[in-house]
C-alpha cells in the first residue's frame, strides 16, 4: 500500500494577487483578470490580452520564495527553529517549468547585441528552468534532491505527483512541490503565432469559445507522510491519494480527439486511490477554452465516468486566471484544496451557452455550495502530456 501522503500547506500567487484571501471575491465569484498586456509590446500581435498578476514585484525568484514561505507557514514550519531546520535540510524540492530555454536565449542574444558576452548576471540566470528548484532549496536550507520538471503545462502537476511517489515509496518524508510562471513576451508571441489565443476572454466548454489566454501564477505545496506530519503536530488539509500520467501519442499541439490519453491518466489516479467513480465529487478541469481541448476533455470524462459523468460538477478556473502554463497544475491543485476546505465549487466564468457534445455540468451559474470529499484535478499539455491528481478531504494514519 505504501505510506499515506498528506498536504499540510500551500502558497499561491494568481493574477489576482498573493494568497487565497482574494479567492472568494474573484475566482470563486466568477470574476476574470483579462486585460490588455502592459508588461511588453503587443502592438503587432493578434491577441492583446492576458492575466497579469497585480503584485508589486513580479519575478521567478519573488514568486517562488513567496509561495514557499506561505506554504511553510501554513504547514507550521519555522525557518528559525532548529528542529524544523533539520527537517527541511532533508526535504526534496520539485519544481515544474517550461524548460524551453527561451529566457536563456534572449539573455545571450542581448549580451551579443550589446557586445557584452560576459558572465550572465544571477538575476538573469534565475530564469533558467534548472535554477528554480535551487532557489527554493537554498531558501529552506535543503541539501536533498532538487528536481526540475519540464514537460510543459503538466510540469507542476508532475512535480506534485512525483513527490507523492517518493513519499509513498519511503524515499523521503517531506517534499516541496509546485511551479512558477511569469508572463514572458517570447512565450506570448509563440502562442499568438499559432492563433491559439482568444481576443477577449476565455470561455471554457462554451459556444463561441475561441482560445486561451496566458496568466501569471505560481504555487508551492508541502507534501508529507502522515507519520511525519503527525510527529510534528501538523494538521493536514487533505490527502493526496493518487495520480496518473499518460501521453496521447497523437500530435505535438493538438489533443487526441477521443480523449483516451487523459482518460488513462484519470483512471490511473483513481485506481491508485482505490476510488470508484461514484466517489468523485468535483473535477477541476484543464478547460483551456480552445475548440479542440474542451471536446477531448469532455469525451475523456465520459469514458471514465460513464453514466456518472452527468452528475459530477466540472469547472475550469482558467476562465478567471488564464492559463498559467507550467504553474497551472499546482495553482489548480491549490484551488481544488481551497474548494474542499470551504465546501464551494468555483464556477466556469464567461459562459455563453452549450455547444455540441459539451453537455456536462460545467457550473456556469456562479459558485456552488457542496461538501467535497474527493476532488480530481486535470492538466494537459503540448506533446500530448496528461496528468490527474486525486485529493481526499479525509485521511488515514
């Protein structure tokens, strides 16, 4: 069976700001953060909008360390405590990122254009995908493994899932896992050139949906074995009891229309958790708002849940936050945990009405009160990557 894995803390930054204090009046109220991009030039792009974070200091370092500090505080860790320093010394750090090298390329091009091919400055190096886990590890004093996950928009969900495996299999007792995304012009222009982005807002599972929009975001979660959490007197938020990962093997940017790849990931997570379809109370969908993704994901849910699919509330919070790319799996895990803690399902915002085949319960009429015991959170990515995380409100020691 392996060890029980619990979540004891999390920290999050969304386009609405730092922390969850704003959740009730924004994400869980069906508000969105889509505005014209201010951080870089979009005069020549087809899309003009995104969900930029309303925070004073926007950088990979700031997001990573703020989320880490908030997660540790919620989990009851004190960086000044000798006993906690010893625990964190052994903590594994796993961070998801794009791993595309765009930031490094941009920096070196700038150096060459200015005829300054000297040593890169540290603040530029921190944009590199392999450095983000090191930032967190150095901050908490960890000398254990630090891992970088680079499989696009499932990266942070994979980081959480791999952390789960390490604890469950007895390889460690404590993991900090998550992901960081800061809106960057090269990434934005890449999505714009593929015509994957909407002109106004994101409308998941709706008629008239036309694409995604990118948002800033980050989240870090504290994963522990139940025994480790209990020994230090921590109060778990929920149990992470299963995860699944799969690949479509279909197309580099388009999902398999059948949804079979994501269906495999969901089944894997539920099988590992010994969770029958009747127990799932809510699905936080990937729900990008693109014409192809939403149909494929709906088909996947119907494959897995059969007749039960129509009764399970499904929503996409990308309708509020935008797509936070490598951070989206971790941020949506936090949103799922918040929903469980407060007994409220976030709505799918900007909905205009049903479209062909999209006939599930997408929670389109505002937030919904419901006691949630078991929640499934889906993430998908270019390359046909899929990941599902399954959380339970209860846990066993």
